[in-house]
C-alpha cells in the first residue's frame, strides 16, 4: 500500500459504512459540546455517539468476515504455484475494514468518555 487512499479503497464498501457511522458519532459529539447544558442526568447525545461508534466497529468486523469469505473464494481459483503469494496478499487485505474501524472508533470512544466525565463532574 502506497498511501491512505489505497488503504481506504482496499477496505471496500465497509470502509464507507464505517466512515458514515463515525461521522455520525462525531456530529453528535459536536452537538453535545455546543448544545445547552442540562442540570444533572446523562446526556442523550453521548449515548447516541457510543452507539454509532459500536456500530462502526461492528461494520468493521463484518467487513473482515466478508473479506475472509471473498479471499477463500478467490484462492479456490488460483493455480497451485501461485497459491502462497496470493494467500499472503489476501491475508494482508482481509483485516483492513476492522483496522479502519478501530482507527476511527478508538479516538471517538476516548472523546465520548472525556465528555461523559466532564458532564458528570459539572
């Protein structure tokens, strides 16, 4: 892989789903940060941001599963002398959706936790 664009494209459709879910999570965090403060109680937008983040990781896991199935189907068509290089290349591409989901979800989870702690402390 040469750059981030290659990394993103090799993740396929599921990277798009992860991106949209993480953008939804980010939008709810921004709305929580700039919105009016409620006295006491849990902020509902932080719960929604957590759900978006969990769904993004689930989409990454599902993308990895589908990539594994697709790699197995593709390896069944490869000639015996090219099987090992093809498998090595496939194994490097399989976990990309999960890696991208975690790359996005971990900072969002940390931000949600910090905002939740700040809301409880106030």
